C-alpha cells in the first residue's frame, strides 16, 4: 500500500515529460496520491492533459501564477474536486533568456520584476490561497538551485529570485507551522529540461558536476521525485523551512 494513499496533491509546473514536476508526479502517483495538474496557458494545455491521462483519476486545471484570479479559481476547483488538500508541488520559474547570460549588473527593472514575480512571489500567492484547504495539515514544496547562494555564471537574476524563494520558504514555514502545514524547498543539481535550455553553457555545467560531485554523476529528475515524495509524506513530518539538496553532493565540494 502507498505512503500517499488518500492524499490530494496539486502539481504545478509540468510543461512536458522532461519537467521535474512530471518526475515528481510519477513518484507521488506510485505511492497512491490523488493528483491535480495545473498548466500555465493554452500553449501547454494539450501536452499536460495527454500526460495526465497516463495517471488515472488525475485532474487538469488552468493556472497562470501571475494572475491572482487564476489562483483564486484554482482554489475553488480544488475544493470542488478534492474537498481537502494535503500537498502543493510548486515547480515553476521564469526569466527572459537575455537576463540569463552576460553580466548580472545589466539586469533590467522589468526583467528583475518578472523573474521575481513568477519564480519567487508565486509560491506565496499560491500558498496564501490554498493553505485554507489544508484542514488536515499539509506539505508545500518548491524547487530551487545553488545559484541562490553562490554567484554562478549566467544564472544571474534567477539566482536572486531563488534566494527570495528560499527566504519565502522560511517565512511561510513560520506562518503556516501552527496550522500543521510544512513548507520546504528541494535544491536540485542541474537537469536537462526546457527551463535549462535558457541557461547558457549548460553542457559544461553538467560536465563539471560529473567531475566534482561526490557521487560522480548528474542529478536525475527521478531522484528529485523521490525526495519530493518523502516531503509530501508523513515520513518528513518533522521537517519544515528547510532546503534539501538533491545534487549528488555537488554543493559540499569547494
Ligand atoms: O536544472 C534544472 N532543470 C533545475 C531546475 C535545477 C534546480 C531547480 N530547477 C527548478 C526550476 O528553476 C523551476 O523552479 O525546477 C523548477 C522546474 O523547472 P524544470 O522542470 O527544469 O523546467 P520546465 O519543464 O520548463 O518547467 C518550468 C515550468 C514552465 O515551463 P516553460 O518552459 O513552459 O516556461 O514552469 C511553468 C511552465 O510550465 N511556468 C508557469 N506556470 C504557471 N504560470 C509560469 C506561469 N506564469 N511560467 C512558467
């Protein structure tokens, strides 16, 4: 029997079958979770619906996280389909490609605001509207990267947004703990996805990880999926406000 039987979890950020959110969904479904998927726009709707079809009983709902009304509507739909919500997987980020190369010092006001709105504030916007559905307690998780704490080449404004995201995890954890809602982040090693395409020189980043990481290999999305499953389950009931590294140990090496 599954560790997540009877648990209702919304997964945000599936764009295609390479998305980390999709690997997370696989791990959650394997443990018996009931899943809802959200998609950003009609651009990805069909792809997400096709993928969701492979997980019986899952529902697919629209939600562009830059639009408050979308998140309000999502809360309503989740209440309709699930009643009680137990988990939120936030696996969403965006920055303009021109902000992901060259010097951080060149970041525009608009690019900074957009990256922070989608990649950092959205976690709070979603938590704010969905935690009232977590009447039996719950677990919220998001995805972050080492660029939050180190100045990594080309990661630039996304690193600053991830720092804001990680701080948000701590403040949300402090707020929602009394409601028995936990909030954590997974800091994943680099994985080749659509989002990674925006990062310049991704191949050399992967090569560096293979050379330097204690486990001498790059991170697989399924490894993140299994840690996400742990975070969504009762097994992690004592953990909140934390950043957990799933990076084959890369970040400990100088
Ligand atoms: O190496 C990597 N791939 C790592 C990714 C290492 C460490 C962390 N992460 C993070 C990313 O920063 C992101 O937070 O993991 C999360 C998921 O990223 P991913 O799976 O690598 O990338 P992708 O498959 O592109 O999923 C991100 C999705 C968007 O995809 P596209 O490529 O279409 O922008 O975030 C969603 C969208 O589906 N998204 C939105 N969803 C709702 N509203 C929005 C929005 N406004 N914007 C983007």
